[in-house]
C-alpha cells in the first residue's frame, strides 16, 4: 500500500484520516464501556475492592497473554479484514450486557466474561493498528502521525467519560453500554472504508509461529533503548495497575465523589492527553526521544502520589491535578516509545514487535490490579495507593540509570530473523499502557 507522499499533508491522505476517525470512535466507545463496567460491578452487582479490581485485571489479562500471538496474526492475515472483524465483534460483546440486563439474567460472571473478551479484542486491534500505520505513512513522519492519532483518540475521550457519567446517571450503567456498542459499530464502518490494499499479505520469512515470535524478539533485544523502555514501563504499570484498579472504588466509596465528578476527572485526563499529543512532537524533537521519556516517566510516577493525597485534602481538585499531570507526561512517553518501536522495526515485523512489546507492558497490569485489590481489602485503600505510587516512581527512575552499549540506530535490521547487532546505547523512549 502506498504511503502518504513526503510533501503531502497527512490530513489530505484518506487512509490516515480514516484511522484518525477510527481512533475517535474507538476511544468514545472504550471510555463509556470502561466507566460503565466499573460502576456496574461496584454499584449494580455489589463488588468489593477485589471484585472491582478483577474487572480491570480481566480486561488487561488477555492482552498480556495473547498479544504476541496477535502480532503473528497481524503480520500474516489480510489486515483490513482483521480490523473489521475485531471491531464488529467488540460491538456484539459489549451489547450483550444491556440485553442480559433487560432479560433479568445479568450476573457478575457475565460481566467478567465480557471484560475478558473485550480486552482480547481491544489489544488485538491495538497491535493491528500499530502494524497498519507504517504502511500508511513513511518512517520519517511517524512521530507526527502518532501524535496526531493520539490527539484524535483523546479528543474522543474528552466527551466519553462525561457522556458515560451522564448516561449512567440517567439510565443506569447497563443501558449506558448501548452507547458504547454504537460507537464500536461506527468504528467498524470506518475501518471497512480503509483501502483494500491493506489486505495485501506481506512475505513471511519465518516458517512457523515460534520462528515468527523469535524474529520479533530479536528486534527488541537488539535495540537497547527500546528494551530499557519496555522493562521500565512494565514496572511502572505494576504500580499504576493497582492504582487504576482501585480508582473507581476509592473515588466513589471513600471520597464520595458523584458519577459526574468521576466522569469529569476522566474527561480532564483526556483533555490533558490532547495537549500532550500536540506538544509531544516539538518536545521530543527538541530534547530527543530518550530525554523526553526520562523526564516524563519521572513526572508520571510522581503524579501517582496525588491519588492517595486526595484523602487528606480537597479530593476532587487533587484527582483533577493527577489526571492533568499524568495525562500530559504519559502521552509524551507513549508517543515517544511507539515511534521508537516503529522506526526500529521493518515493515514485515511490525505486528510481531508490537505484540511482544504490548505483552510485556500489559503483563504487570493485572498483577498490580489483583494484588492491589487483595491488599486493599486487607490494609485499606490509602496504604496500597501509596505503595503503588512508590513502585511507579522507582520504575520510572530506572530510565536514568546508565545504559551500556553502543550508540543506538533506529534503522530496521536487514535480516529480521537474526538478532540485530548490539549498538552503543543512547537514549530510548518508552510507553505506558
């Protein structure tokens, strides 16, 4: 598939514009779904701290386990067909909850099954889109393209949480999921409009799925900066996973925030993410991708302390401050890492590398979520939130440790199935999940 010409605005390139539209619809559906599922578990089905944390853990667990296999699939199948199938299935899965609720058969088990299946579909789509972007825009424009996609995604997120909060207040969390399902239907129509050229299969040098996974792992192992970002991000996600899992329960039960206030904190995060996306390109080009990652990692880790601080000060204001700070810093961090990953990978390996990186970053999220939920039921929310913030900050601080090796090049390896020759380290970027 032809990429956007170097001298043409990305906003005049139809495939890229369609991807931006897909990001808006997807984020709207995801935000409504996430808020409604969490509130349904806590307020509708009587889940405690561990039960609320289990919803988040089960959403992330499929991504941690299946992302490498999703990467192999992305590199081998017709990409547009895969995108359409995944988004259409997402609409059906989310729509099953309001149907079950209307029939009077909604159970916590059904909610957990939806969380698992929806998570698997979400992270398969994430890998597929990371593999599709380098086939739409040239390597030199990936930083700007990732920034624009992030801005598009988070512009949809601005209204999603607030809309979700209003819908939950008006019709209840189960029926509010009808709006989430409708957003996924729009997303499916947008990816269906992508050029058929995305269905062209790339030649595969690997003879088996295991060989395919090894070739993707070789890319990550051969890029010291990328490797450091992934490991640090996994540690940061361990801490933030616990905090995120407890966030809704803590805000509604302990801080007594209303549904609109909770939705507003998510909306402010989305607005901050848009601002971060607009600033990410200039900041990363000025300081370098690695330096931007180091700075933003520390800021994101430190921001996590604002959540438990809400128990000792103006709760709503402190949670808003957390969402603004984390939204800005986390966005630059994510864009820098995704761009580094894509630039370091040849086109035929994009899915596998994206799947492996996503798997490592996501593995610690359910661990943190379940561990945080279990400890909170025993120790209380605030001690666990303080501990999770400390884990996040320490993990981000490891980005400042010296990286041994030679200066790193982001040129994709010529022989993707063999480990790339180690380069002297410079500075990697990184992402949050």
